[in-house]
């Protein structure tokens, strides 16, 4: 599991109970998963098809920093299935787990299209001294 993205929990991210609003977290996860899928399939022609059971384990509060991790579960002919974990950056407490987020590669008409990818694309290391 690689953790690529972090978020600072701000007052506008909170629900009436002063904890992280689940809807905000799910929006961030969908965006992060889409970026991950786009990088894996090397195309921006992907759509979210399915998100499995969402397991809320702990919450986050204002000022917490959370990080989102993604990993490939499997490649289908037209799809890519990911797994997601969100945790507190500092104490590593799990906040949410999602076992399956499925993206489908689509053609210009929005129909599933084979993507031809069968293995994980490793992120390239950043060159020293670059931004």
C-alpha cells in the first residue's frame, strides 16, 4: 500500500458532531482513486463503476492530517480494481477501509473499452533537487 495524498482536516470538513464529514472523505477518496487509476492505465478515460462496503473505523478531527493509500487488487479486460485505506498520518489509526473500488476504461461513447494493461505501473522516483 502506497500513501500518496494527505489532507488537513479543516472546520469546513466537519459534521455537526465536530468530526470529519464522511461525504467529504468519500469525495477525496474517489478523486485520489481516479488519479491512481489514470496513472496505472495511462489514460484519463476512466469512470468509477463500483465502490464496495465502506468501513468507517475511526474518525478525524479538526487539525488532524490524514493520508490516503491505494493499491491495485486486479486488472480486468476493461477494468481496474483498487483497495483503499485512509489513516491518521501521525498515530496511524485507521479511519476507513474500502476493499474494492472499480474503475472502467471507456471509449469516446462512454462504453467499456479494453485497456491492455496487465501489471502495476511503478511510480518513477523523483530526481534529486527537482520540485
